């Protein structure tokens, strides 16, 4: 009976750890730049969650190329 209790407790504990780590949120920070000025012109943050590849893609998809005025944005996971 004690062995059954320990196995059940271990399963619950491992399941809890798995659920907590899979739902962990990460911060994506986007910084705006201009090609003609050296300093950044602002930044914003938002949260992303999911697998490592998915959260990286969600964050980097927000990055932009330089437009006609030289404005662009880079986003990275912090």
C-alpha cells in the first residue's frame, strides 16, 4: 500500500512539473531603430509561450525590414 502511495505521489509531482514548465511565459522585446540615427527610438515588450522553436518564431516574426524612411524593428526573447 505504501509503494502505491509513493508511485501515485511521484506521478502527480512529475505531472505538475511538466505542466508548469510547458506553460512558462517568456518576454519578447522589440526595439525600433532608424538607419539614419544611431540611438533606438523606442521599445515594446509582450509575452510569448510555447515550445522553444514556436516562441522564437513568434518573437522574431515581429521584426521588420527597413522601410522607405529607414525605420525598422528588431525583436528578441529576453
